C-alpha cells in the first residue's frame, strides 16, 4: 500500500538535509518524485550547467606524495541531476548523493544547495 504525498509536501529521503521549499513535477527528484538514494555522497561546487537538468559538480582533495614529501591537488568531476525544486546555479556549493543510473553518465542527484561560492575551483 503506497502512501500518497500531498502536492507541495516533500517526503523524507532518509538523509539529514533540509527539504526544498519549492515543489516540482520531476520524476527523478528524491523529494517529489520516485528516485531513491543510496551509496556515496559528496560535497562540491557546480562547475557548469548542461541541458536536460544536468549539472557538472566538482571537488578537490589533497593527496600526499611520499617520495617528495609534498601534497598535490587532485580534482574530481561528475555529472549530477539538478531537480527543478533545487535549481542550483553555477558556483553554488551543493551536496550530491548516488542513485541508480539516470542516463549514460548521470548517477548522482543534487540533494541540497548549501551556499554560494565566489571562486570556482
């Protein structure tokens, strides 16, 4: 027996994030649609927007090089689904989480818009 959610009320996605105030009719939205989240989560910056509600999210990390006793900066970048209710823009700091493959390259969904960064890494 399925529970029907009222239009405008976001469902609990099982992760401690603030639900968006806006609503959407996106079937791949974890709050208002049927998308289920699982797996890894990352925090990054929206590097750019593509067509069809897709955003490129990137983040950097430090990796130690033992031979030279120094650190190098490595960057990661993935494509994530950008639901209408979140609608992250370029330069926003966001949290993404893994889901089933939505397309050939998209396996993450933006679940929270945290703040705006002035400089993009």
